[in-house]
C-alpha cells in the first residue's frame, strides 16, 4: 500500500512540476514576444508622443507584417492618427489575417508566425444574422511536434455587418489540419460550434 501511495505521490509531484515548468516557459516566451513587438512599434510611439512627422510609408512598412497590424492600428487610434493607416490594409481580410498570425505565434499554439500565409475564402454562416469567417492556409518551416510542414487551415471571425476590420474576433483558431484532412466549410463550422460561445 505504501508503494502505491508513494508512486501516486511521485506522479502527482512530477505532473505538478511539469505544469509549473510549462507555465513558466509560456510566460517567458510570451514576455519575450511582447518585448520584441514593442521594440518594433516603439519608434512609432515615440514619434507620436513627440509629434514628430510620420509618413504613411513608415506605417506601411510596419503593417505589411501581419503580426504587427493590430498593434499599429491600436497605437494610431490611441493618438487619433488613423489617417496614417494604409487603406489597403484596412480590410476585414487583412485584419483577420493579423489576428490569426498573432494567435499562431502564441507559445501554446504554433509558437511562431507562419512563414507563408494565404487567404482562401470567406464563409458566411447564418446565426440570427450573417457571420463572416475568414479562412487562410499557412505553413511554417519550423515543424510542430507532429512534424507538420504542409499547408494548414486557420479561421478568424466572425465579422458582423457592422464590424470594424480590427475589432477583435471572438473565434480565432486552427486545428493544424491540412486541406487534405478538411475543408474551409468544415473548419468554419467546427470553430463556430466549439470555440468561445460568448
């Protein structure tokens, strides 16, 4: 009996240790990611603070990176300088892409931004009103734990008729399925049914 209890205690302590290590690892990775993003956007913030001139080309260079779009939009909005945000990036497609990239690079998900991402389609579901979900395919040269380097499907949405392109969508998700394993319609329905029902 003592052996069983001792074995159970060891397993519980090991599991707890692994969970604490994982939480600490995620916090470290997230802190590093936030610092890296801030370092890129900090010059823009400093120029806005000091009322230095900022060109649309400077902003364009930043928002071409999907991982920076939401942050740059929020910074410009906070300083009432939305006029600097490039019109070609003020679309739901570009906003949805940015949110998906941010989700993918979170340490508990893909852990890195995709090396390639492409818009696939918009799927509209009816749920009291039309809801638009944006579907993308993406790939990375850094394999996930299961060695996935093929194109994978990701979903961002829903967007309502009155949604701003940079309103935070309720559902951003990828099951890391390839187009051979699923379809945009199946992934959108799964995300709609299973992720954040608020």
